[in-house]
């Protein structure tokens, strides 16, 4: 993949939380418009609708089906899974 990678860490406080969330959403839109990619292992703000725009519903459905086959009791979970992929 040709391009740049960027990671940012912000201290979240009650005072800046809304602004940081808004910034993350704006950056998500920039990434989508540039046909960029998201680094799931580091992301803590990605939303389901952004993930759908990024991967497409078919890919998400296939991933959910694979997870169901491999983990029918839903034992293996992460915050990302619950936030982005769980229905």
C-alpha cells in the first residue's frame, strides 16, 4: 500500500471529549474520501456506518458469518467487535 500512516493519541477529559469525538469523525470522512484504510487494532472511535462505507455490507456480512461459524457461543469479543460489528 502506497501512502502514509498516521496514529494519534489524545488524553480524553470531560472538557474535550465531544471535540475529540467530532475530530475523529471528521478524520474518518477524510480517510473515506481518500480511499484510505483504518487500522482496526488501534482504533477506538470507528462507528458502524463508517465501517459499512469502508468495507461494504457484503464483507461485513461474510465476516459475521465466519465469526458465527468459528465462535458460535460468541466467546471471542473485543470492544471493536461490540462497537462496530455486533448487531
